C-alpha cells in the first residue's frame, strides 16, 4: 500500500514537471514569435532589451527543465538496467532448475508417477504419495509460469529501455538546440548593452524611453487617483478624514513581496549594465526565477498585464490613495478587477537584464515613495 502511494506521488511529480516544461516552452515560443513579428520594426532600445532579456530568461528555464528531464531518464535507464540484470539472473537459475526436473522426468519415463502410486502397500499410503506427487507437479507448473513471466518481463524491460533511449536522444538534441539559441540570445543582449554603454546617443535614447515609460505609468495612476477622489466626493463628505489605511497603520512592518535581498534602492541610481544614471521609483529585489510574489496588503487589482519598461506588471489599489506595483513578473496569477488578500500570491519572479529581479513600488497619493520606509527591517 505504501509502495503504491509512493509510486503515485512520484508519478504525479513527473507529470507536474512535464507540464511545467510544456508551459515554459509555450511561453518561449510566443516570445520568439513576438520578436520575429517585430524584427526590423521595433526601433526602441528598451523594447529590444526587454524582449531579448525575456528570451534569455525563458530559454534558461527550458534548458534547466530539459537537463532535469535528461537526469530523470538516465536514472530510469540505470534502474531498468539493474532490474534487467536481476531478472535475467533469476531466469538463468530457474531455467537450470527446470532443466534438472525435465531430465529427471525423461529418465524415469511418463509412467513413473503411476508406478510409485501402485507400489504402495495401503490405500492411505497411496493417498499420501498422491498428495506429494501433486505438490511436485504444482511446483513444476509454478516454476514454468515463473520462467514464462520472467521472459515476458525481460521483453517489456528491453522495449521500455529502447523507448527511453530514443526519448533521451530527442531530449539531448533539443537541449543542444536550446543551448545554441541561448548563446545567440545572450550575444544579442550583450551587443545591445555594449551599444548602450558605448554610444552616447543610444544611452540618451534609453534614458528617454525609460522616462517615457515612467510617465505613461504615472498617467495611469493619476487617472485612478482622479476617479478615486471623484467617487469619494460623490459617496460622502470629502472633508471628513478617512480612517488610516492598512498600509498607514503598518508602516515599517509590511512583509516583503518576495524572498531575496535588496539589489537597488529608491532614487537616482547608476545602472551598471546601462552605464548611466536612472531614477528608480521603487526598489529592486534580487530573488530567484519563479519565486512567489505576494501582495503586501489587501486591495483591488487595477492593472495586470505587460507594460513597456516594467515587464509583466500587477498594480494594486489599496484605497486611501495607496498603490503598490510589482514589475518584471514571469507569471501573473491575478486579473484586473479581482480582489487580493494580504500576502496573497499574485505572480512569480521573472527578471530583467540584471537577472531574477522583482521591481516593487509604493505610491502614496499616486506619487512614488521609498518602499523601504514601509517594509519591515528584517533584511
């Protein structure tokens, strides 16, 4: 029973890994399709960097999953090989035993059992001897069935081994192709970064694109704030002060949105990869690809999709003019208009040219404030 449950759990684990591999392959295919459609049309450096970074990240995930699959298949092949040797060894022993029995039957002839029975002096002795001979016959039949079963098992194991060897060859071929794709994507990324670092015009163009992205994001938040204030006026007397929000009551003690360490703080910072100064309206947390990203407080999701300059973004309205933004996500697990609870998972860490980075912002009255003033000081 325990073995059966263990096998089921293991099987479910393999299925989950296969599903995860299929999903990341799907995302990579879509990313490459988008890049192919925009080839020669996308003039902005920021967009090119984001798409190249996305392809590098997804290709690394595919490669990691393929190498894990290779390891699983090799482990299975090793187990099958050991099982095959053990079965063949048992078969040799059982065939040798069967050969001995056949020689004995051949030497003594087909009437031997009847001769043994009729030679007994009494019916009781004959009955005992008959029972004994029946047991021997039953053992011979079991031995034959065991030999037959072992032969069938060996055939099945050999077929399964051949199938896994073919799968392994296919996975190795796919791994080699993706490794080649990764080298090409990384070379393209390096070329783009080198261009930004080397050319003043490219550097200035990138800064302008980042500033434009920040302005577009600010417009969205300004619109949300305007709608919030208008609703406040309609629903009640705006002169009555609102009760402190959850963020205000817990300033300095909020949980961090993802595990990791501080990579870049709030304010004007020099970006090492771009070799230029960029205004950071939040903080960047160095985490791990695929790590859970959680809402620091309850609220309503007001934006949940891709945004140039920020990757996949979730923006949450916490009422009273407070918003939090989570950028560079790999997966978005919530939809626009949905409600989220405190510390609910809303996505997973994706990354940028800097690696698996979560970009996190806190907005008060729609304006960016230093998130470190709101998060706990455990890091």
